[in-house]
């Protein structure tokens, strides 16, 4: 049964910021690094999702995923993307080009302690607070993805189909009623949707992983053509249209 939970937003890839003391770790030139940030960043997803769900608690990762990726398992043996050099600390970029030297164990742990662990602690605390107050919680895992299917060769699913919205699910945490409701609202606005294509899954704190059905989670991936120009700048008119449609999703959840 779908119960309207309080919402926690997880926005892991919106930042393009790399701390100055870490720039020396990268093998790319300044221009190459900027191009990589353009390709890999989920531009403006923090702005978009927080406007759609203004009352939700938002957990926004403060640095670029090129520093540490909070959406990855910290143990590379559990992380499928580690096979292409893009585990929790990337050694390769989106074009599979060398990005930085393989981190030593000490350096890797420093990055986890500085960025990854505090972020996940904040996410866990937000979920715990929601469970304490409401006995349930819905995590909206907000992302975007490029319109062209072969533009980023690191993607494990090189599918030709690129929907307007990808809804990432987990059979333990994502109720069918929740997905169907969001699909219905988006499709009524004229958008195409797909489940777990081109990206699959959704995040849940490890404390609750495969343990607690009071926690629900859904990843919403937005096709970047819906709001970005070719130079990766935000098209404000397109973004207003997008936010207007997505607000219907928020209102549908609130009226359930």
C-alpha cells in the first residue's frame, strides 16, 4: 500500500565545485577538466527539485562527483561502476580517459572521511528524523542524464532509447503504486517515461538497506534536453515549463 511519506531529497551530482587543494590530483588540463565537469554534472538539479518539493529536507552533495561520488558503494567490490574506473573515487572520466592517478588507501580514506561519510550521515539523519516524526519516509533521488545515447561511453547501458524521464526503482523500496502515479502525471503532460532505463536503482541509507519498508525511495532522472542548452547553460524558459510539470507530480503525491 502506498502511504504518503514525508520527503527527503537526495541531490548527489548537482555540484561542479572542486576544492582548490584537490585540483592538483587531476591529470586533465583546465579546459579538459571544465569539459568533463560539463558532461558529468547534473546541472541545476538542486534548483529544480527543491522548487518542486520546497518543504522537503534536501541533502545536497557540496562538491563534484569527480572528487568522490556519494551515489557509489564505498566498497569497490560491491560497485558495478568500478569496472570502468568510476567507483567511489574515479580514476577515469566519462569518455574513459585517464582522470587521475589511482588513489592510495590513505588518500582514498581521506576523501571518504572529508566528503562521503558526512554526506551519508546527513542523509541517514534526515531519514531517521522523518521516521521518528512520521513513521515513514520517501527519498527522491534527483538526477539528470544526457539526451544522446552514446555521448558518454562510461554508461553501462548504451541504449538507443532516451525517455524524457527515467524512474529508477528498487523492488524492496519502490511501491508499484508510487511509480504508476508519477508515470501517469508525467505522461498526462506529454512526457515519455521509462523504468530503470538508461539508469537503474535508487538510494537508501545503509542503516536501512534491505531492512525497513517504512523507507521508500525513487530515483527521478531528467533528460537534460528538457532544460539545458547545447553549451550546458540553463534555458530558463524550458526550466520553468519543466518545473511546472513536475510540480504536478508533487501535488499528486500531496493529494494522495
